C-alpha cells in the first residue's frame, strides 16, 4: 500500500507541535509501509526522515484547494494530512484529515503575532461549527490525537465520518532519570503563553512556594513577558528562558522536581508524556484530557486555585511520594510511542481504503 503523508506544515529550523507530530509519524510509519511525503520547501527535509518526497505548492498558497491534482500523479492508495485544511478538489485517492483539538471554540482569539485579517478570520471561523463540518466531511476518515477530542467531536457533530485515534508521542532522548538523585527545587513549564494556558495562576502560586524556582521555557515576546513579570509575587523566583534547545529541555527535566501546567484547555499535552517518560512527576490541571493522558501518574489541581496547586507540589517534597509518582510516570508513559501511533495510523488507512472501495 502506498501511503502519502502531508509534511508541508514542517518547520524549517525547529519543530512546533504539528511539525514534530508529522515527523514522528513519518519516521515510524515508513518502517512499516511505503511512505512518500509532501513538502513545499526543500529546507523542510532537514527536519524530516529520509524518505521519498514530492515538492508541491504550500498549504498557504491560493492554489491549495487544487493541491490534490498535483498529488494524483503519485497514485497513492491513501493520503494522510495532519491538518483538516488540505485541498481535495479533483482527488483520485482516499484522504484522512486530522483535527487535534477544539481549543479555539472555547478560546476563539488567535495568537496576537498573526496579521489582523487572519486573526479576524480565525475568530469568525470559531464562532460556529458548520465550517469545520464542511472541512471534515470531505474526508474518508478523520484522525485525532485523543479520545477526549474524539468525544467532543461527536458531541458537537463535527463529522459524519469515522473518527480514529492516532496518538501523539515523545520524540527525542528522554532517557529515564536517576531516581536516586535528589531533585532540584525547580518547576518547569513548557508551552505557549496564550491566555488559555493560564500561566498567571502558576505565577500567583509561587508566593506559596518560596523555596522553589519556576522556569518558563518557551519563547515569549516582550509585551507578554512584561505582562507576566508584573504578576510575579515579591520574593518569588521565576526564570524566563525565552526558548531552550532539546538538549537543554531534557537536562532541565532530568533535574527538576516536576513539570507543571494549569492550562484551561489542551488537545493532548505532549510535555506531560515527555516528562513522564523520564520519570519526572507532573502537576497539572484537573481536566478530562490530562486525566486521559496521565491517569493516576499525575497530581491534579484546579486551574483557579493557586494554593491547591502549591499543596500538590509540596507533596513531592516527601522523597517517598516523589519516587512513587516518578515510577507511576514511567509506567504510564510506556503507553505512548511512535511505533504504536504508526500502527494506529495504518489501521485508519486500511479503514479509509476499504471504505473508498465500497
């Protein structure tokens, strides 16, 4: 079976979430099937596995609705896209489209770094569900990364098509940390600084954790940085890294007490799995997606209760408790791997191919 995977959302210098998801799936699936990937810039190849590729137009091109006409020459059995927006006019192949989450229906404001017209369109798109239905119902099957999102898709009747799970997984050298070493009094946050990520409550919680240091790892613009710095309690220790390398990230995870987040919405929560795979405990929002991903391997807190969050962190001061959650984390993280995700994708590919033949 010839499977084509759309890799045009791959970043050029470093991965974001969609980019890493695509590269991880291609690497694992290409070991099990005949895979060709789609790119729109040869610089993307540095971030992707060494598999055959076809250079086509960019997903942001005005020609995107007709991109299937370029893909037809490959005569694929199935095409998988990690997004739901791939053009399908004139296609001669089954297609699987992906919806990762419904975050922007609850929080419809687009990232501020995007141009104003795009932000306006983004906002309007997420005011109603019918545009999403139009996108997803073009597919022969729909993929998503979690059962939580799949349930929400069914609740809001976003598609009439079969929904299959193709999970996310950690990428990198997340080697188990030495559990005999005493963790540093550091807490790590890995994620964006959009309002729904609720970093504000993490900062407020630091007044109850004066002996801990909070590390904010991701890149941040000056305006947002100034907004958050103004919220740091007197005497609290907070470090803005403004981006870290994969190697720095893994080293910080290897030494810290816990990875933390009080995000109000998530489609999956990859940093949780990355931390857990190393044996690093996680303290996170008590919400369905994190319960699905971490089960009993996490400590949970309300996103609106800074004191409760601090109390959960303090439980990890007890060495036996820290060790217990470290062990739980490793056990739970074993549930996620790109090999398993590749098998999930191939099951969905078979469904889409068989469905198209009917």
